[in-house]
C-alpha cells in the first residue's frame, strides 16, 4: 500500500520569505505522479504543482517549485516570496494505478502554513 | 468552462435520515472520484466511477454508502441511515481520461449529522 507522510503539522513564514514543506512517500511502483494541493479556509482543493516520476527535472510553477528525490522518495515544496494568500493547508498526494484499475490519490495529513505580515 | 460543481455545499441531516450528494464533473470529463475528509485529516479515497460503471469502490464502507454516475446527469453519493460519524466534508474530483492524470476538485459538501 502506498503511504504519504508530511512530518510538519504546522509552519509559519514571514511575508516575502521562502519556506519549504516536506513530504515523503512509500511505494514499490515505478510509474507514478506526485502532487501538491492547497486548501485555503474556503476548503476548495486547488492544484499547486505536479511531478511525473519519470521526469528528472523538478517541476516549477511561478513561485512554487519542488525538490523531487526519487531514490529517497522525497517530494518537498518550496514557496518563494511568500504572500498572505499562501496561507492554507498544503497536502502532498500520490497516484498510481491501483489493483482495481483506478488512479486514486493518496494524501498526507497536511501542513498548515501561516504567512505572517 | 465551469469547474467541478457540487451541491449542496452544506447539508444537515438527523441520525437515520438519508443524505444525497451531487457532483457534476468538468465539461468533457467522464471520470469521477469521491473522497471524504474528516476534521484535521487529509482526504481519503472512497470510490471511482466512469459513466454508468463503478470501477473501484475499495474505499467505500460496505454498508449504507452507494454511488452512481448515470449516462445523463450528475454523479450521486448516497448515504443511508446517517450516523454522527458520517459528519465530514465530501469532495468530488474529475479527470478527462483514464490513466494517471490531474484530478480537479469541486468545492465539497459539508455534511453535518445531528
């Protein structure tokens, strides 16, 4: 079974600074995708960034980038120039084909990020 | 292009009643996932459906819960004889095709059982 671990329940960062959120996962699969989703107080799940396991290059989306270490099964999210609107729960998620033929997401428990003005 | 729609956004039921949660996927998407989020927890997979077919219901409780995705209309998650432990946020996500792909989430339905 796949598992996703986020070891930081809460973090805070000063506005305009950089913060890194950690995520590790466990799988025996070779083909999979990793995601970071953001859940602001509105509770809407918003895709932040995704990474295909077969790609060695780390994904970037504007101020968001990942450090994907496949051998270590690590997938951290770096947020640069933090903004107040980045305050949210951040969930790391993993997907691969399951035995039943679905591509369900497995989520970590989340990291609550607070950006301080 | 409208995103994933869920209704109602909030639903209050008394113990023993039925809850029906609706999900309309994004236009062109024929794959729907349902997830449940308990307080202070991440989302947990419940069921995966394609049009008129349940593909994977391994995350769904064996009793009282059912899901459908008819040829026409939204996907429905149905909870019969609700109990307090069913109180949670229920999220629907859709994707355009089978295979590993991005899932786009709706705003969720928050179910409260009194």
